[in-house]
C-alpha cells in the first residue's frame, strides 16, 4: 500500500553553492509546463499500484518557482486519479522570495496544508555565506502571508556549522525562529559535498567548517533551546510542536511504501527501491515515449532491510528495537562511551551519538 507521494520540482532561481540535489536554474515557463505534463504521464505508469495517499510532498529544487496555478492543477489531477486519505498532508517547499498571500490562498484551496520555508538563517552574514537570494524580512512576510491564507502548519529550515558562526549567532537565530508562529524546525549541519562549489572552496581552504566539538555544541544548543520553547525532537534533524510532526518524512524512516515522481526521485514499493534518471532531458524523452524513467533499482533482501531498519531507527527519538541488534556487547560499549541509552527495550542515541550516527550504525550491522 503506497501512502506517500514525493514530487521533485528541479527548477531554481539560483543554485545555492552547498546544494547537491538535482536542480537547474531555469526561467522558461514552457519547460516547466512540459515538465508538469510529464509528471502526470509518469503517475499514469503506476496506476495499477495500490494507493491510499496520506501525504504528498513537493520538494526540489524550488517548487515555488512554478506558477501557483500550475502547481494546484497538478494537485487536483493527483486527487482525481489516485485514492487519497481524508487527512491528506500536502507539503510544498517554498523559497521566501516567491509566493505571497494570494498564492498561498490558491494553494490552501487546493488542499495544501503545510509549507516548508528554505530560510536557513535570519542573520544576513549567514545568508551571504550560504549564497541565499532572500532577506530575513522575506521569511517573516512569508510566514505572515501563509497564516493569513489559513495555512498554519509551517516549517522553517535552519542551517548550522557555517563559516564564522558562533554559538551566540546561533542563539540569536533560535530566538527569532521561536518568536514566530511556526510549528516545526528542520536543522541541518552544513555539509561540503565534493561536487558542489562549497565543496571546492572547503577543499582548497577558502571556506572553513567548524570542528566536531563545535558542531556538537551547536546541535546541543539547538536541541535544548527548541525543547525549552515547546518543540520536541522526534528525528535527528526535526523538531515540532505537539502533533505537528511531518508525516511524510516519518514514512521514510518507518518502512512505509512511497512513490517518487520526477527527475532523480526515488521510490520504495514492495521491497524494491528504485530511482529516476538525474538528467532532465533524458527524463522528458523517456516519459514522452511512454517509458518509465527508472535508472537505478535495488531489491532489498532481509539483511539489507535489517541494516536499513537499524540506520533509520537510530535517527528517531523513539529509538531502535533491541531485537534488531545481534551483538549486545556493542550496545553496552556504546552506552558506556556516552553515545546513547537503553530504555523500554530500545536503544536511543544521545546528541553525541547522533553526530556520528553513520559510524554507530555500521558497528551495529
């Protein structure tokens, strides 16, 4: 049963230097319209699957570079052709410089009930360092417009570990975040991926990322500050007010089937994980010829499913069931080393452990 639908919108007004997602700077509306038509065609390829959608998530790229009517028409198309739940969560990622009140009003009328804003920081020096194209006031205005239009479930992204960022800077950011009427914060450690402009700068010494001790202190500050303001961490990078967890993302971490549409999108159906081509021209050509644009497939056997269960469960506040751990002595070592604790039959990571989650997962495999 497919409960989640991810739709990748790869277009952006600018390409951020740290971004390693599949995205393209493209202004021509005709290509965007053609792309959305191909999303509809791709969805038809999977009409024989068993759907009961509880979530739709538009990610990117920047979905809000699409004309709102183009986006809402596609949402209506999905609802006409796929079985959806009466409690459907529909999230749209938005750049703070794009949509305004009238746009959000259209989205609300089409069923959109959750907005995720790519804010990253309210400090201008951080926005400049990250190559962002918006100002702090753009985000504040966007939050106001969302709420005025009736969309009250709002996430703000936060990036930490920026060159020159201090704990005091981070606390200033958190003060502003928690002063706004939002329901969710996603906080991500800045990562220098090899093939990005930021990766090149870090490699040649032109951009300095903080050390592990500093990033741990930053994570602990974020966690403690947000918890003190009524946001609880339910996953490695996500904090929410009560009952405002992102249902779509929880599906990724709890073995729920989902379908991905669009260039570079991944799906998980019937123990098969498959991904689309990252080349937008190839994506268009294949779909227009009536061919699924899938380029990568992986059948998950029992061992692979166990490894994924371990890694994904470690991300969650609820923790990992001990039944999935073969070597209990390793758990005891991890507890002694201060990486986590055992409670109610589960192993739960502490902030120190979350910062090295990949290494811990490998030890438990």
